[in-house]
């Protein structure tokens, strides 16, 4: 009689055969580009004529004032968009879950922007933020205020981008939070009602603790996406990084160095620096979340 063996992938070669197509795609489109970027960051010259340059590309990028501005703008964007987007998403999700009829209809309405091209949405927002005929300035003027130059004022470019970023992140966050709310056992709330717990107490002691895994997932995904922001900048400012580069982000800096200036080595060095930065922030964030969960 054969001895029973606990299942593992090593004991099931067919599992690796079924996974092979997905593994090939991941290797070709994720792992190889990262390795290629790492090797190119130590070289200069053209794509077809690479010359080893050591750490010169990293020195150039770390001393470049434009890269410092790009990192600063990226950090301001990330730490402005992510918390605000999550808070607003929680409020909207709770309203849909508890107060609104025809929930499926409203969930579909809120999810549609997530399926829409960022470029298309950016064009719409360019009209909304326009100084002369934009709807937002029309409302401001209607209430007696002065029109704001959202798109062409250096001081307003980053706040405008943050507003756009918050709106862009709502759809995905709301759907995920609603899924988390549905997974909470209703018996918890029934018992809480029996003991006279208020709605706020139920939210604080039942809803929030049960949604911590959901919040952790959204916080991680949103933070990574925020540090990789590019398409929102491109769409909102018509293919530029805002007036005088005032809304330039880290990924836009990489794009500019690689495709516009043809400086492949510095662009890849900036890519690796950004990768390490995102990795460190994600690790710190996960550690902080673990401590919160242990409280």
C-alpha cells in the first residue's frame, strides 16, 4: 500500500505544466524587463551599443534637481490621494450598502469610471477645469468667486492632479469595500443590537476590525499605483508635465529621460531607484498595518 503523501506542487508535475503559460507571460513581461532595466542602469550609449558606465547614471539621477522635484511631487500626490480616496470611498460604500435602494445599479454606475480610459477621462477633466468655460469655474463664479486657473498655474497644477487622482481611485476602492462589507457576518450586528450598541460603536468595533484586511489590500495597491502615476499627468495636462514641469512625477521623469531625451541609462537608474523606494515604503506600510492588527 502506497504511503499517503501530503499534496504539494513538487509532487504534482502536471500543476507546473498548467501554470507554464502564465509563468512564461510573467517572466517575459515582468521579470525580464526588471532585469533588463537593472543591467541598463549601469550602461550608457544607445540601445544597440551599450557601454559600461558603473554608477555614473545613479550619480547623475541623484544629483538631478528635476528628479528631486519629481520625487517630491510623487510623494505629495501619493500621501494626498491615497488617504483622501480611501476615506471618501468608505463613506460612499457605507451609504450604498446601508441607505441606498437599487444597490446593484449604483455599484455599476460607480464602477464605470474604472473601465473608462484614463486619457478619455482626462480630456473630460480638462474641460471641467478650464479657466474660461470649465464647469467648475462656472460654479465658482456663480457663487461670487473668481475663476481659478487650474491647468496653467504652477501653484495649482499639483492640487488639480491630486483632485483628479482622488476621483480616479474611487471606483475600484468602492467596489472592493462593498465586497468586504458583504463578507461581514450579519450575526455580529444582531448581537450588538441586542446589547444596545449604537451605530457608531458597531462601525468602530465590528465593521472597521472586519475590514482591516480589505483596507490593507487597498492601501498597498493604491500606494503603489500612486507612486507610479503617469497617465493622469499626461491626460490632464495634454501630454506635458504641467506648466514648467510643475506636475512632473517620478514615472514622467523616466518617460522624459527615456523617450524624449534618449538618455536610456539615467532613465533605467531612475526606474530602479523608484522600484526600491516603492518596495521600502510597501514594507514599512505592511509592518505598520501588522502592528495595528495586533492592537
